[in-house]
C-alpha cells in the first residue's frame, strides 16, 4: 500500500534520521518527493510511503509521537484545459511523468494515478493553468 504524506519538522526534530528509522524499524520505504529541510530551522518533507498497511499506520503513529507533524495528502492537481496552452514546461519538472505531451497531438496528458501532488508543476506553468483543489 502507498500513502502520500507531508511531514512538518520543528527545530528540535529536524535532525532526526526519519527515512532511516522508517525503513529500519517499520519496513516502510520512503520516496522523497519534495524536501525543504535545513539545520536548526522548521522543515517540510513530502513523502510517498510504501509498505504493509499495519506497518504504515505504526510508522505514522511513531512520527506523531516524536512531534513530527503528519498530514495525509488529499489534494489533487487540477488543470484548467481552457487556459492550458500545451507548452509542455510542466512535463520537464514532473518527477513521476504524470504530465506528458501526446506525441501525436502535442496536447498535454495528465495521468492522475501517477501524480504524487509534489506541486512542482504549479509555479512552472506560465499561464497559471495548474492548481490544487485546496
């Protein structure tokens, strides 16, 4: 099973080896989608966690017990097809290739199932055709 989470670290928890602990203690793989973490500062980490459902739940509980904010991603990327000019700039920053250009029509294709809502495409869009539902 996979879950997408955003972790928020306080200054006191930013030094913890979180991905190591998730793998070693809970057998949960953590794919880092986006990281904004610096020593002695508040940090955010967007992860896609993979593992057994019980291990995922235990890992999330451990994170919360260690004062790491956990929010499950329920957002989705929205594309305003009327505004989109199919320039393809967003495809270059999409880490999962959820955004691609159709080789036949040169129109933007969005595969929602591949999207991890890393939001890297949003600031890349020159016409602001990409947003989230929240």
